[in-house]
C-alpha cells in the first residue's frame, strides 16, 4: 500500500487540504491573498493622550539619568517593533533618542515611540 504524505485525516475522511485548489489559483489570486493576509496583520496607529506622553517623557528622562537598560516599543510600518538597549540621550534638533546595545549606537524618532520600560 502506497502512503500519500499529502493526505490528512479530517474526521473519518482523508483530505488533501489546499493541494486540491493549487491548480486553480492564478498568480494574481495568490498575490491578492498575500496582500489580504498582510493587511490583517497591520496594527492601527495607537492614539496617545497627554498622560501617555507625559509617562513616556518621565521614563525617558529617568532612564537617561540612570543609564539603565530599557525596552523601547515603537510603531512603524503598521507594526510594533521592540528595541532593547541602554539610553544615551535625546537630540532635540532631530527629535530623536539615542540608545546603545551590543551592536553600537542607534537613533529612533521620538514620534514613533509608544512606550519605554525599564528592564532593571
């Protein structure tokens, strides 16, 4: 008896899943499905009120004074990104913060920051 690796047991019936539909999919359909899935994974920009901005500013100032390890959450390209490092300073001209990690110094724009959390 030949074993078919594509068959999956679904209830009492054996099913091939998406394999049976692959021949009917056009490249345009595949591209549209991928775009649709990417849109589902997008996160809308969080609305920060004055209290949130004040909390971010206080955490930022405190972490710069202590030179402690922080986790910075930013929103970029409809996704949340996380950066971990030691706070170095604020550049008021470029409106960015500077932090360092094992790979060197990095800059992040202040308007992308959602939260700052001290790790220590």
